[in-house]
């Protein structure tokens, strides 16, 4: 009786709902899905499948019920819901997404023929490109026998043929397999692998000598897909950042395709384990890589540098910077060293301010020492002068007032502070307000994060912030930047992040700058074209690599403009 009464109440509530209420429940269900709460998500989507004049989400609820079941590894439920959707709503507008998901399920079940049939039904070009990547992902997992059967059934599928050739090169059991591999190479006009189990041949189509039709970009990041941080299956911050970057590179790849720059992104999941790279090296995996992106951990990067030197491969680190890595001239770093930040901030100060005499306050850390000594060098490069350098710690904050008070106000052009201490920041601002309210002060970007220093308070000071992680998120820029801004927020749902990481923009910039330049010039002419290449300037970050420099020589410096908004004081021209 209770169950009947409860069902009657639920039916009455459902009938009484407005369009707005249905929409609210639909959004709640999708929120559960994004959070990995699959049971309540499925319950809501199932309820929303019931027809009602105000329920405009019946079709989508079938789809999202299938998607939720798929993520929950309940493939029978997923297939049932998606097939019901196609049967009951044959004109469903997002039918390609249904085919994509059904193909994914079939691949998971190793029903490859069924998966291929679903993929053949897709018409959307952009989604078809993603489907092609998905197919490649699963084909790599298949054994030789399965791949041979697929090739026999789908002789026009070049991707499967490529995977089969690569696997034959590594796993061939006989000369017959080698002959079969060579037949496939000739039939599909595919590059011959440099090494096989039964033969050794010279490398061909090396990018140093000949441009390739497609650049292969190896992305080495700690995705950590096999380990989850919570029972909900959410990834940790580092894994989310890695996924951010990978998704951004995929978006950039699609943009590059429209310009005739063809790439293939190959993702490698590594987590601070140099043995992974050594194993891949022994397996010949790096013979097909033209560009390394990452790794981001020092141990991994050092091993990757060794491999890049041996294989003569361009390597780009999107996050980490250590001066010891600058030795290899084909390694490029998206960020600046402390040396570069010091030189650039010093030269900027000497050129930007009316008086180029400065005072430096710094803390006693190796990084600070490098920064301020090079800042001094940068000032002197432009015929300026540092009239005082004072080391400051918590026990010596009073020295700030002593140094400033002893300075001739008619000669002081600016003050440079490298310390990231909140106490130092507060004292500097206090003394500058009392003694030299109009003199500019160059400080770390971290000062903007101090709770005691509100943006309103900071905007009233004559401050210049060194912002090495700057990203221009304004709406200006070329069509590709605008298109990326529209697409980047799609990453949220895929990686459970509220906002995309700045490293997503870095990854996009790598694809839109380094990759086209390498594609057009080859590695032998890459460096001489780098400094003045237009590809390097139209980026979110701003990139500048004059001759002989491997770390980014552009240090963005921000200041407050009108209405308390931060603006770029030194735009890259």
C-alpha cells in the first residue's frame, strides 16, 4: 500500500512540474554525472524519460542515461538506453554522439566489427576525427591475429593498417610476417618502421633531413589514469592538469588541420618513473616521435633529454625550468629561468622609468640571489645603476626604512623587491607611501594574493608585477584564439575542473607556435626561423626566443590601469 501511495505521489509531482522544473532536474542529473555520482544521476535520467507536455528532455535523458551507464561500466544498460533512443526518436539531432558512444561500448566489449559499423554511420567531421583517435586507441591494444582479421574485413581502413604495420615490426614471428608487413607498407603508402625484430635498417624520413607529411607529437604527462584519488573516481590536481593540456592540444590539432599542418598526438601516461621511458626506448617507441612535450618531473625529463639527444628530437617542457637543462640546444622551455627574469626586469626598469637608478630588496635564497644579481646586470646593460642592495629577512625588516630614508629622493628612479614575504610587502608599501609615493616598485606577482593587500589597496600604489605565468584571456586575437576560447571550457566536464588550468593555454600555444614552425621548416632550419616567426607572437602567453636562447625571454610585467584593472605594461611586439 505504501509503495502504491508513494508511486501515486511521484506521478502527481511529475505531472505538476513546469518546464523550468524539468530543466532544473535535468541539470541536477548532469551535475551528478560530472561529479561521478552515477546512481542518483541514472535515477533522475530514468525519471526524465517519462513523456510529459512540459518535459523537453526525454530524448537527452535516454542519451545521458546511456552515457552514465557507460561511465559506470554497465554496458548492457548503456546499450539498451541508446538503442531505445534510436528506435523511439529516429530523428534525434545528436545521433552522431549516440553512434560514437555505441562504438565506444563495442570497442570496450572487443566487438570491433560492430564498433566500425557505428563509426561508419557518423557524418559530423569534427566528431569523426575524435572517433578516429578513439579507434586508434583501441586498435593499439589488439593482438596481431585480431588486427589481421580487421584488415581483411576493412581493407580501406588506413589507420588499422598503420597499427598493424607497427605491431608487425615489433612482434613479427617469422619472415612471412615481415613480407606481409612490406606488402601493407606498399599498399597503403605508409612509412616503413626503422627497426623490426628480423631486420635493421637505417632510419628514414628523419625530420632533420626531410619534412614528414604528419608530425608525431609525443605528450609525456602524469595522467595517472589507473589510479583514482577518491571513491568517486576523480583525478588529483596533477592528473586534471595533464588532461587539461591534452584536451587543449587536441583542439589545437583540429585547428591546425584546417591550415594544412597535419599532426598526430600520442599520449603517454607516466608518473615520475624514468624506467617507463627506458622501457619505451628499448621497444623502439621513440622512432616515430618528432616532438616531445614534457615530461614535467626532473628525473623523467633528464631521461627524455638523453633520448631526444640520441634521436635528434625537439623537446619542449611546458612547466618546469632548470638552468642545467639549457645545455641541449633543441630543448625549449615555455617559462623563463630566474636569470632571464632578472635580466628582462632590469632592462625594462632602466628603459621604462625616467630615472634608471634603483634600490633592490631581496631575501636570502639561491633563486632570489640569481634573480637580483641578473636584475642588476640588466639595469647596467641599459646604462642604469643600482644604488643600494639590501638583504631582508623577518629579523631585519627595519632595514627597509633605513635604506629608503638614506636615499636621495632626486636620484631614486624605482625600487625592486624580489621577496615573497607578506611582512616585507606590507613594510615596503608602508615606507614607500610615506617617503616616495610616486616612485614605481617592481614586485613578484604573488603579492596580489596576500589577504592583507586587497586589489583596491594595491591599485592605488605605483606597482609593477612580474607575471611569468601570464595568459591573455581577453577576447582580442586571431580567429583561432577566439575559437579556442569558445571551446576550452568544454574541458570542464571532461576533467571535473571548475575552470581550465593556465597550462591548457600553454599546451594550446605549443601546438599553435612550435608545431607549425617545425612542420614548415624541419628541425635543421627550425632555430634560425624561430626568433621572428609570426607563429610565436600570436599566442596567449607570448613567446620570444632570440638566437641561442632556449628559455622564453619574454617576462610579462603587469600594472594597474584605469578602474583598477590589470594591464600589460610591456606587450610583446
